[in-house]
């Protein structure tokens, strides 16, 4: 057993014999089609070390795995654990490979052509970060794949500020030096690949795109991509950004409305300005806590980001208050003015939090 995973090729080469390969292909597989065999054979013929992870496949699929003989390495999950868990199992197996080794992840269903695998892997030798093999949607693309690509691409652009053509591609390449960082990314199933992109943006890990051919086998019958459940699972990491904003806005607006009402009842001067300041302090404290702990998952000491956040919050507060005062003095309803101002300044706040407050200055946090 190796990290809770059994090696199903007893005569596979020892680590010292297999870990000199310049390119390693990781292939997570759950009940793979026979197309896996010619794919693996082609990659081996091209000089790649191939590591296949049997992610709890059924008995019918075992004949396919049995046909994968050394130098191919087959790792086994006794029960299905998910694509993310399978990828981490493969990365643990090769974590001690030479630092300049290129790792390329490949789907087992025949959607990735060997030529594209080689091109994406070759691109990873030319720089740091992660290379994505991106597909272009056309009339041959199954509707659920096209819809999934569109939704996640738009969300990624709007919420994270990154333009990625194919957020769901499984063809990705990177150097082995990135493995310790990749092993810490959460998610055991399809959400792992989305989390990889989100956290790469947070940690300033470069993302590059290489166009690849679009191939769909039997309308995704073997992709195991459950359109609704897995789309939600993938998207929930993105929605965390928006969720934090909504919660903070709700607290801010509730405090603001209550304090404005109380101030007017008591005849307190500058009730709108005072209410906005107090509401902003309360919601900003909550917003910082949520973003640090749950959204950006920043486990560094508070001192690394609190001052930047405080300066940002003060700047946002000044701008927010000035615009709100201008609008209310112009006769606009104080409650409608507050809602409009919050939408604009929330977008600015999240952009600056992502790029300044929780920016890790280009160094992956491992």
C-alpha cells in the first residue's frame, strides 16, 4: 500500500527506475472505455511515463487495467474517491521526481489526442505555472458540455476577473515543483480542477492556454460528468466570493437602515453619514473575516493582510460616504441611494481585495 493506495502492477519498476522520466502523464480512470489502451500505448511510445489511477472501477473494467503492463504504473483506489483524489494520489506517487519533470493530466475517455497531450506538456517546459489545453465549442459539442463551459467561463470572468476559455479542461501540464502546492488544494471530485484555477489566481500562479482539438466520445457517455450535481459542486467555489459580498451587504444595509431610522427618531444630526460609517465598520469586520477564512482561505497571520484591508476599507468608506451624501443631498431616496452605491463599491472592493489585500506577491503558499 502507498498512501492508502494499492499498486496493481506488482512488477512495476521501483521508484528509482521510473522517476527519471522528463514527462509523466497522470490519467485518473473510473470504468474507462477501451480507448484508454491505445492512448496509453501511444504515450508510452512517445517516451512518456504513464501513471494510471483506477478510482474504484467496477469488475468489468478490470480487464482494461490488467492490459496495462510495465512500464505503465497503475495505482488503485479500492472505492471511488473522485477525480481530485485520484489526481492527488498520482501526484504523491511522483512527488520525488526531478524538479524539471513535466506532469500532464489526461482524461481516460479518449477526448484528449496524443498530439495535444505532447503539445501541452511541451508548453509547460517553457515557463512556470499551469498550461491548460482549451477546447473550442461548436455545433458538435454536447449541449450540457457547452452550457457548463459557458456558465463557468462567465462566472469566472465576472467574479474572479480572469479570462479562461475552458475552465473544465482536464488536459493540464505543470512542472513537478508545483506538486506540493497542488496537493494542498481542496476537493476530491470535479471541483478540484475548478479550485485549482481559483487558488492559482489567488496565489499568482500563472495560467496559460494552448488550443486543442475538441473530441467527444458518444456524447460524453463515459465522462461521468453529472450535469447538475457536478456543475454546482464546481461552481460553489466561485459563488463563495459572491456569497461573502451578499452576507456583508445584508449586515451593512440592516445596520444602516436601523441606525438611520433611530437617528431620525432621536433627531441626531448627520444621521445618514453617521449610520453609514458605523454600518461600514461592522460589515467590513465581518467581510474581512469571511474573506480571509472562507473565500481566499488565507491561513497567514492577520498582520499580513489586516493593514491592507483596513486601508482599503477606509478608502472605500470615504468614497462610499461621499457619493452617498451627494446622492441623498440631491433628493434621491436614502435607501435606494445606499443600494446603488453598495453595488458599485462592492465590485471595486472585491477587485482590490483579490489583487492587493490577499495577493501573495507571486509566490505560491505551500
